[in-house]
C-alpha cells in the first residue's frame, strides 16, 4: 500500500496548488507506469502555470482573461476608453551619458511608479515602448469613470516621480474617446492593442509637455467627461 499512499499524497499536494509535488517511481510495473505518468502530468501543469503567469504579467490580468475567452481570432470592436501615455524627457541624453545598467535600473524604477499608479486606478499597461508607456482605462473590462481614473493615475505619477525617481522627469498625456480594441497581427502572432485618434492624441499631448514646460496635459474630451 505504500506506493499508493505516496501517489495519493502527491495528488493531494497538486490539488492544493503545489505543482512541484512528484510521486516516487517504485519500479517498472503497472503501478510504476502510473506514478511516472502522474509525474509527467504534474510537470506539464507546472510549465503551463509558468507560461500563464508570464502571459498575465506581460498583458495584464483582465486582458489575459479576455484573450482566453475570445481565443485567437483577429478583429476587434469600437468602444470608448481613456488612454494615458507617459514618456521620459531627455531619454536620448540619458542613454548617452550613463552606463547601460544604470539606465535600465532608472527605467525600471520609473516604470514601477507608472505601473503602480495605473493598477491602483484599475487600468492596465498595453505596452512599453522603449522609455514610454501606454496605459488604458475602460477596455476590455469596464472600470467606471475611465477618464477620471486615467487623470488620477497621471496626477499620481507626476506627484511621485520627483520623490521616488528624481533623476528622471516625464510628460503625461491623457485622452478620452472612441478607440478600436482588437487582436492585430496574424493567426500565428497577434497582439491585443488599441488604435485610433484617441491613442494618437494621447501621444501628441504627452509630447506637448516638452514645449509647455508642464507635466500633465489632458484633452478637452477628458476634462468634459
């Protein structure tokens, strides 16, 4: 009975979330094949969980769950959302005057503040573009008051950066309006992203901070909303 008790222990451990649990393979009998088969299954579950965790970290939990429900079909939908675009000011000079590892450390601290504030307000990070970040509120999961949440996140970033990452300054643009949220690419390689004038406007507003000497600029539609 010892091999069966060991197998039951391993099954119970996996059912409780310990995906590293394995059963000892006693011999090459039918029971041993059963134990080996269980170990192969547990290894597959552990690998799948690592991939799932990595995917959720890359695209955000709401987007990941939505992708699992929608599948890999190309196409999208027209909806209204708030878009926040954050970019580091003077990044070219930064990269040219500091060692690469120091630049990466600064950017990771910068992105840490941005991600924290975006998640605090119920948004998600659509993509990192070098030293810039595109965040979305209201799509695919409704957050309620996406424009207000996006502005609150922008203010939070502007408030925290001088204290937590004083080596960097950034401009933030916030826009609200219609967007197309879609799976774009090919059946073999796709990305869930947003396209439309609202996204482009957030980027242009962010860039305008450099000329205006400001930190946060929002669109009229965002303010009205």
